[in-house]
């Protein structure tokens, strides 16, 4: 009888607890179970992905430029020479990435569906390499301004007009030291400039060729009618022309200074 009363009391307690919203575990007469442990955060749990539409560019980052406006040097000369090969640049390479080079690069890029930035990025550079040949020395220096070649040993003593066909330069040297350097042009295959060691025979400030009926200002003769002299044709046309065997100079101010310094009897060395 007593046990029946106890069971009825416990049953009533369960009903009250359920109505209050509590959870009762275990059966009547058993010890209550321990509360369940709080769920732990997984070490591998990752925060949810950021929503799209953040404004950041999709795809790979833009590639840095290989060459940019304002750059200088031989790499720029190569760029300019290659642009000349595909007729996007008509000026001679000068090694300076200026406005005309920017315009040529933009034209090249636009023609091939590339962004017209005016900068040479890796994609533009690879496209240009695929369409052109590696420029030779005279392409890189088609307009002159090339560095002087190593002096011939015969140029290292005395007063010498040291003339290199390799670099197309004349260096006025005194006792092995360069005093002045100018661009020069030589004769054609049919009328070549002779190579060797000579001396200045005589000078003629206002010389005029009777053979070719052409002016030869600041002429310094060194070999059977061949001379170093100023050439307006060289100044106008550059290396697209040639002399009749003389050594042409296109910088009038420099050859005027040279003419004043050189004396009859000074050495002349023409070499490769």
C-alpha cells in the first residue's frame, strides 16, 4: 500500500515538471543522470565564406610591366627596333621610352585586342617577340649614338683620329685618352673606305669635290682623296645613305671643333 502511494506521488511530479518545460531523464527510483556536456567547437571549423560582390577584381592579378614610359637603356632600344620591324615606330631607336614609343606600343596593343596601356606587359612583349626577329647591332643603333669600340692599339700613342667601322664612331685621341667622339658613316661596297694607318695630308675648310660636285666642309684628307668631312646628307638621311669612300660626320659643331684641333701629320687609323 505504501509503495503504491509513493508511485502515485512520483508520477504526479513528472507531470508537473513536464508542464513546466523541464526534461526529466531516468526512470522512477534511479539516480539522475549527469547533464550532457556542452558541444565543443571543432578545430576544423571555418568561418562562412564572404559574400560575393565585394568589388575586388576576379581572376589573376594584373601582370607588372616589362617596360614603362620613362625607362632607358638597351632593352628599350630592342623594343623600339622590334616596333620598327612591324612598322609601328618610324623613328630610330634611341633607348629612351618617350611619347613616340608609347604611341607605337598603344597602336600595336590595340591592333591585337590587348589593353591599350602604352606599357609593355609580359603579354604584349611575348606577342611582339613572336612577330619579330632579334634586332642586330646596326638595327639597335640605326640612328647612331652607339658606344665607341675599344680603341685599336695603334690609337694609344700620339694624336690620332681613331675610326672604328664596327661601332661607326670616330674618337679623337691624344696619348691614349679620348677627347671627342662623333658618329661617322662610310663608303658603300662599290666605294669602300680604306682601312689601315694613315696620316692627315692636308685640311680644307671650304672644300668642294670636283669629282662628285658636292661640298666637303671641314675636310681632313688622309688617303688618296678620302677625307673626314661634314656631310649634310648624313645629317638628313642617316645610315640609309653612304659616302663615296670618305668618312662622313653629321655633327657640324663637333667637326668644326675637331677641324681646329687636328694638324697635318696627325695619325688616322681606320679599323674593324
